[in-house]
């Protein structure tokens, strides 16, 4: 099967877009700056293993408590 560099680059770009969106979604719950989390996720996904490691770090990070949530004791 012929698999040229253009197709490979397009697949990496689509993967980076998807990972950036997932990192943004997780960043809304787990960080103070979700846009930065999404941009970092996109940038690190240029090398897919780094993007997956960053995604795992975000997944295992504790959720932040927002001001609108009631505090239960």
C-alpha cells in the first residue's frame, strides 16, 4: 500500500485537532485555563505519544472546585 507523507501529515493534523478538543474539554473541569490546556494538547499531539501522555496527565488530575458549586461537608 502506498502511504505518502501528505496523507501522514493530514492524519497527524486531524489527530492533533481531536486531541486539542479533548484536552480543552478536560481542561474546563481540571484547570484554571482550559484554552491553554487545549493548545498544549494540540501542540504535543504533533508527536502522538506526547499528546497521549498529556491526556493521561489531565485525566488523572483532580477536578477544581468552581465558585458556583456548593461545598458539601
